[in-house]
C-alpha cells in the first residue's frame, strides 16, 4: 500500500517536472521562431542590397567618365564604407559582450551541475537539477533574445545604409535614357 502511494507521489512529481520543462520550452521555441523570421528578413534584405550594388556597379562601369568623375565616385564609395564601419564595429562589440556573458553563464551552469551531481540526498539533488535546468533554459532564452536583438539592429543598420546609398546613387549617377 505504501509502495503504491510512493509510486503515485513520484509519478506526480515526475509529471509535474515534465510539465515545467514543457512550459519552459515554449518561450525558447517562440524565440527560435522569431530568430528564423529575422534571419529570413536579413537574407531578403541582403539579396536586395546585392542587387542594388550590382546595378550601381553596372551603371558605374558602363559609363564613360572623366578622371574627376571617377575620383568623385571613389570618394563617395570611401565615405559610404566609412559610414558603415562604426555600425559594424558596434555589432561586433555586442557579439563579443554576449560571448563573454555566455562564458560566465556556462561556468555558473557547470558549477550548478557539479553541485547537483555531488548531492547525495535525492530530494536535494532533484531540487538542484531542477534549478540547473531552469537556469539553462533561462540562459538559452536570454541568448536567443540577445541574438535576435543584435540581428535586428544589424538589419536596421543595413537597411539605413542601403537607403542612404541608394539616394546618393540616384542623385549622383544620371539615369540612362
């Protein structure tokens, strides 16, 4: 009789733990879906940027230009490159900061896992493992959010860059009749 009650209690705890894991996984899957959508948007934006660059180079190379025109174009290209570098540098700094944070988080998670594995009392061990898994899922969610934000800011920077340079190209390169 006591064995059945104990089995039911363990079964109830086990199903409760599985439910907690499922609930914790929902935000992670939602973040993964958002990241995929942002990736697709970045890919489409990149393709548009490449098309614009191809058109610009075609127009530039197909025109006969004087040395002064070429100098202006090179100067414009240099200023465009100088304009994008600070944004690219900021994104790289954000990625490095995220990597540092992930390194610290990984160390903390390893410590929690070691503590949980060394605990001899089953109830304490279960509690420590639950804390470890909760922290792991929280770290994964936080990482996905940070990557999504960095990706979004990168896409926004590229869109701004493309818009500014499309305007410059339209103003400075006469359209062929």
